[in-house]
């Protein structure tokens, strides 16, 4: 039977006949994460995926799946800003181990890239995650424009990307922090730093930013893609306002995630920086998402202060969570230094490729 590729219809809810294909699509994503890491620590649950893939006023998402009979054997997802000025889209393609090297990945990529082309955009970006053990492959290596890390050029996913015209634009270090049993250490160090700080105050919250800060928080979030190292990547601006902040919070909580945020507030009441931890449902791990100090407020130790305070908040809210994972551009020396000082250890690399 020939493998068929067709769009995935996003259901209104799970557990219905209409959601069956979407749920198989989600199950394949989990299977590939388990193949890569040995468990589902980085896999989205179907509920999380549904919350992300539902109609979003700020991002466009289009999913395709490859079917061998009733079995979902490949998947792609394309997304990007709805902004009419956006120039790029993000593409992820994955194929089940049983069906690789049959041209399915290339067919899925064609469908995914077609979405970006139909939107009038010319730049495609995608990424692949690697375990540290994957990176020991002998032979030629690829380096990103910035940073010192490199990846083997002969990894199958690297060959796939480069054969389709993609260029390595950035490498991100994946790092892990074991937080079990360190609560008092984090609390003591955080209190010590706060005792000597008078220029910025920290404000923390769970899931929803206080209304008095939401506009300033939106302005800070808009700086994230502009102020962090981009390597050789072209990245579209993100336009944030209070409504988008609330949509981001709602999407996370609908999927079962908890958001823990610490923000540094300047004397004038504006947010000078923030850091966000995401607690996925049913797991003992935590994902460090954004950490940003707005450029005008750097040099005051805010990154470390915010991260320490959020680790204290994590211990209070979810003491059962044992490991925090974070991803940082290999050239982001300042943030990497903070993470190393906290005790983060190397866990893997993410390679970001771009064509356009």
C-alpha cells in the first residue's frame, strides 16, 4: 500500500472519532522523542498539542501526516507569525524509524514548505535535537557562524537538511540542572542577593501576570527575538500586547502546563527582564523557556537573581520536579555562564537550519 500524505484536521476536543488521526499524529511525536532520549521527557501530550495547534490569532500552524494504512508513519508541522510583514516559517519533519529512507521525509518537507510559499514567504527554518553521544561520530563537522560547538556532517538528519539546501545557522546547548535537595541552597543564595539589591525589585507569579504589569511584560516579551543572539538566522519580529500575553497563558494552561515567572521591575515600574519555567503535565521535569534582560538594563546581575528566585518558587510549587532543562545559543556566553554557575550540565545540542 502506498504511503499517503494529507493534512491533519485539528479537532475541537480529544477522545472523539474526529480526533483519532490527530491523536495518532501526537503519538508518533512521542514515539520519536522516546527513540531519541529513551523516555518521553520532551514529548508533548495530545492535550498540550491540541492547545498549541488550535486556531491562534498570532501564529499560523499547519500539520501534515504520512499514513501507511491506519498507521501514522510521518509528520510535519509548519508555523509562523501571522504578521503580514513576516518573511519566514518554521518547519519540523519527522518519520517513524520503520519508514525512513523511503522519500517520505522529502514529501512531507515539500508539503510543509508549500505552506510557507503560499503565504508569500521565502525563508524556512527548522531544527533537530541531538544527544551528546550522537555528536561523537567521526568525520567532517559543521560549525555555526557563531560559537565553538560543531556537529557531525554525516548524521542522517544533517545530510537530509543540507541535501535540501538548508544551512546550519545556529547551535544551541541543551543543559540539565538537578534541583532535588537544593531548595535551601537556592533560597539562601537568592535571599543573599536580594538583601543587597535596591535598584530592581522581583515580582513572581504563577500562570497569569498581574494586570498592572501586563503591558510592560508584553513589551519585554517582544524584545526576546530581537535581543538574544541569532547566529546566522533570520528571525521575524513578534508583536506582543496584553491580549497576546493572555492568549499565551491560556494556551499553556489549557494544555495542562503551569507557568512560573519571575520578573525584574525597574524603579519606573517597567519590566527590565523576566524568566519563565514551564511545568508540563504528568512529568517530573521542567522546561526553562524564555530568560531575557532587556538590553538597557543589563549589567546589574538580574539574570541570576531572576533565575534563583524562580528556582525557589519551583521548589515551593512543585517540589516533586527534579530536573530543569534549558537551551541557550552556543555563543550566548553570559547566559551560559549563569547556568554553569547554577550547576547546569551539558545534555545535548539543538541544530537550527535555515534556507532562504
